[in-house]
């Protein structure tokens, strides 16, 4: 019978751990290099905009696949950017504007906390220049994790910035 003392066990444990770490690093390096060899970029961006789809129903359908819809939507604009790297990790930045009934605004604010300080969620890509997006009320700001919302409650306008970068 072979007997292993405590010191030998630790040496074996550390050696196996280092081998496993080396294997993981080697595998990630190979995946990265295979993506480069195939001409793929480490991150491949994909952008979806509401401008490409004139139908409100189709816009809502596309948005519902990426963000939870909490009530009936009367107007929607969005700019959705996602990046997928060769290892399957995703990063997203969504800019969304929805117009809902004033009575339904609170349904969209579930799990968000109101903040008194105005937040800068100015849109880089979303252009809300038509008359249906006009507002006169003071915005309210809400935040939770990766979601920031600016709400014009009287008009039922909710502007969402969802960002996992």
C-alpha cells in the first residue's frame, strides 16, 4: 500500500491546479487565435434599429425578444447593439423609447429605484424628434443594476438605457 503524507498531498494538489490553469489558458489562447486565423474579429457587433421596420407590431415583436414588455405599447423606437466574442460571451447596449398609457408607467418601473439626481442617459443613436415623443413634464430617473430609465410620466414616455458593458 502506498502512503502519501500531507506535504506530498499539497504538492500533488498544487501541481494538478497549475496543470488545470495552464490547460484553461491554452484553450482560451487557441480559441482566440482560431478566430483571428479565420478572419473574425474578437468581437463581432450586431446592430438592430427600429428605423428598419416601419410596422409597430413588428417593432414590438423584435423588442420583446430582447427586453420585457410590461404593458401595451403605442410607439417604440430602439437601437440595439450586441457583441458576441468567439467564446460566446455577450455584451449589450440597448437604447429604447416606449410610449405607454400613463396608468401603465409604474408597471415598467418594477424592481427599479427612483433617484433624485438627474442622470445623463442622453442617447447616442436614438433620435426622438417626431411629435409623438414631445414632452413637457419634468423627467423622473430610475436605476437598477444595468438599467437606467428616464420617465416622462404625464406623457407616458419611458426612455431606457440597458448596458452590460
